[in-house]
């Protein structure tokens, strides 16, 4: 299992399910940065970096993770 798909809920300690989060009428969600030369730039986060969404089926906690491998 890849590290991105193996996420644990910090509250329930169960595996979170990968899902999609959308806003009606809006395209894909992404992280947008304008931090030229700062920490996010050094980590490889460009102007637009996609996000992955995970949901805990026990408590409903939803987390977004930036795809730093792009």
C-alpha cells in the first residue's frame, strides 16, 4: 500500500478511506502557493498542487493532504 493511501484517523486509530471532495460548479481542488524560494517551494509544492481527501468512517473526520510527490 502506498503511503498516501495508508492514512490512520488520529482520533479513532482506524484506517481512513480515500474519497473525493468537491464543491458544486468548481473544478478540482488544489493547494495554491506563491511562496517562491520558501519551505513549500523547497518541498516541491509548485503553484498548484493536487490534494487527496481521506474520511474516517467512524467519526467523520476529513483530512486533505497535498501531493508533495508531483
